[in-house]
C-alpha cells in the first residue's frame, strides 16, 4: 500500500492553521464551529409550501395520512420525525414499511397501504415510481419528500426534491428535508421547539453519506448539534449500550458504532426494532431495545464476514471488481461491495446470480452512478454517486467488462493512503492530539478524518484484547497505544523493540487515565 502526503508543506507546529492550508479551508473558525446562520430557509425548497398546505388541509379535514418509510437509517429517522411531529398536531397518521430484502420504493408496500388513506406521504424514495404513483393517485393524494436523482417525470405527485431545482444544495438527505418541512409547518402551529429534531437530522446526514465539506456548512452545523446534545431517548440508549460518553461524542463514534447498529436492524430485516427504539420515551425500555441491537449486530458481522470471504474467492478482478454469486443478498450486497472497495481502492459491483442485480460502491472521486448509466451494457444505476444499485445481465457481462476496462484504462487504482501530517514520535504529544481531534470533530463525505504519520516509534509490547482476543493493541509507552481492530495477527513481526512508522486516525483513550491512540491504517518496520 502506497503512502502519499496530502501536501508537500511541512508541519510548522500550529496544527489548525497548517490544516487550513493543507485542506484549503477558507474560513477556519466557521469550519470548526459552524454557526446557526448556516441554516437555510425552508421556503427555498421547491413545493415545500404546497406540501405544508396539503398536510394542513388533511389535518383540518380529519383525513387519514399514511407515511411510507424507506428501509435504511435515513428512511427510519425521517419517518420517525414526520410521524412524531404530526402526532403532536393530532393528525390521524400511521406509517408502513417494507424490509430491506424487499427493496426500496413505494412498490414494496402497495399491499400495506390502508385503503382509507387520504394523503400518502412517501419519504426517502419513489421520485421515479411513476406507474405505482399513478395507480395510487386514483384514490389518494401523494406527497413525496425525497433526495435521490430524478430520472422520470412523475406528474401524479407533489414532489419535494432538491434535485429538481438549481438553486438548492443537492447533498442532503430525506431527514434533512423532513426537518425543513417541520420547520415550515411549525411557523404556523408553534407546537414544538424544532431544534429537538436537529440532532437526528445530523445523524441521518452522516448515515446517508451526505457532504460535510466547507461548502455545506448547514450539514456541518446539524451534525455538530448531534455531537453536542442527544435529545432522543432511544438514540441515547444506543449510545449508552455502546459505552460511549454522550458528553464527548465524536463523529467516529457515530460513524463506526451507532450508525452500524441502526443499519444492522434494517439489513437483518428487523426495521421495526429501529422504529421501536426511536419512538420509545421510557429510558429503561429503550435500554432493553438497544440491547437487542447489540445481538443483531453480532449476527450481522458474522454474516458479512462469511459473505466477504466468499466474495474475495469468486471476485473477477478487472478495473472494477465484479462479484456474481448465489450467496449474496439484497441486504448485504452494498456492505460487501464497500469492503471490497475499501480493501482494493477501486469500484466494486456485487450482483445476485439469479437476477444479476445488486449494489455498487466506488471511491469518493468516482461518480459510479453516472458511469454505469452511460454504459450500454448496464441496465440501470440508481442511488448516489458512490453507492447504489445496478443490474448487468449475464449476456452483457463480458461486454461490460471490456467497456469498463476501456473507460478506466488510464485510472490507477493502486490502494493509496493519503496522510495529512508527518511528525516524529517525540512531537506526538497530548496537546497536538487535542488539536487534531478539534479539527476532526466534524467529518463525513468529502472530509476524511485526519490521517497522521508518526515516525520512529519504539514498540514496548504487543497485546490482544478484549477477552475474545479479536483486536490488536501495540503499546509504545504508558500514554501511547496503537489499535488494529479485527486483525489480531496483523504484522506479527512487529514486537518488542521494533521501530515503526505508522499511519492512522488519532484519538484519546480516557477510560483509565489519558493516553494517545492511533487507529492503525498501515505501518511498516524501519529497522
């Protein structure tokens, strides 16, 4: 694996200003602490005023509102927010959902929508479900609040989707749009402090891989609210279940510990558990539900590991990694593809053998959805730039491989780790770590965590942890440890008195005393 500095500029001792130059940040203060002035007016969203009017009319006329939830964390969170708020307005409201294995879109719940529904509110999907919406519109009004790419005109619905307007940020999720809907609704009703929904909105933005770059200050602000104060009882129970400190939350805590738990419930076809958690207001009951998430996540990890091993065995390694297998499932295609992309640094497509449909993932700089939609041998690509679904029929596979190899002929997909700062072990003190963590507080799509290269570390000890001995800890001294998760046999020759250079993400372990940590991405021995 190649190591590459992000910049040729040498670290000068002032980390925050150094990083502003390296990452080309224009306003460091606003970047680190996004102001509330970043929030955009909900009135800027096309059709949102009309959606609010339609929902208000349904409430005033005592009409039945049914919400259609999508089957991922953004779908769960946006549905919870909409239903929770509209219940406060005494709306006659319910919600329906499919399971992840059923797929996405209103087409998966056609038989679940109550016949007496007057207003159907579809969240986080179905902008392009024209035929289904035409059928449903014969007996009910339809409002869609969605953020996915629009490929078809849907005249049967009132559509709130920023993709249909040029004057609004595109990298926002459904929960974000529902938050705007609640804001606009509450201008009139004055029923709640809408700030209570900000934290969940920030979590959904992170979970759905929306932009956290400087030109998306609103997304950064909303994620910061989630890190600053957790107001949902169920989410708090989940954080406690993972033994995280709610007062010292980091983006990595949410990305690698909280979001995967919610994802586990959806991917294991137990999405109702996620709804139970978010709607629960009794902390003791929420704790019991959160405990079930831990069990489900263990099961998910075991299945993912088995599928990933199998995928590596059958993978076709071209410019794009392609897996076609009868063992893959809708629930896990994306996760397996993500693991392959992470491991090999190139796009990956995982398809089910029966349908030859599945999921794609790609590095952030590659718009795989656009590329697949250009390709004459792919049936479709839908979702997001770097993550979504596709289908490549068996009779087209050889031609697809030839086409994609030609498309990427000049692309070098060798796995490379880009690091932000290079220092010697004796410079890597606690003050620097705190500065790194301050800079790293908010990250996500387009903003990777700080990767530090620390040189000339003398190893004191090598340990496995916890009791299951599934993770590796390399100790440099009393206040410096390096962790490699899920790989206890990693670099077995690195042991006592080895001298190493290491690349990784920086943190602090304050469980017993205070020690510096690096989550290892790579290391090499230099003696």
